């Protein structure tokens, strides 16, 4: 379902999310998010090949992002092109043009890249 990676150039800790990203695996996803960054303050969540996904995964990612920001860290999200992830993101209203009120520094994970250029 998930695995940890490290970018050799930047030293950025990464977490790959793939497979079944639904409520039934929410606890495991949350634990991997927590342990994937461990003591790091900078990280990236990469969405790989998704078999199934529901809104619980998007909410976990969003909540985890707020937690990382509150601790003074940064977190990025890389969409690996999964049609399932993109459809859930769109259908759940997570395609944003600006960050939410909990993210005043405009590092919202859900802002589409085309909107930031």
C-alpha cells in the first residue's frame, strides 16, 4: 500500500501511496504518513498506481499536511497521474485555486499546478 523513499539529491523524505486507499486502510495510511516522515520536516507524498480511493484518503492527506505545517515543516504532493486519484480529487472538490483558511501561507496541496504559474 505505501512505502518510504528518500530523494538522494535533496534528502527529502518521501511517502509513496498506492493500491487500496480507502477507509478500510485509513489507519494504516495514517501510520505510514506519520512514520514516513518520522523526524523530518520536509517531505513529499507521491500518488502511485491507485486501485481504489475514497474521500478518507484525501482527508488524511489534508490533515497530515496541516499537522506538518503546524510543526514548522513543509509537505508537497506529487500526482503520479492516477486516473482514480484525479477523479476522486475532482469529484470531492479538492481541486482548489487558492488555499483554505488553515493554510494562510498558500502551500495548499490541492492547488492545481497550472494555477500557480
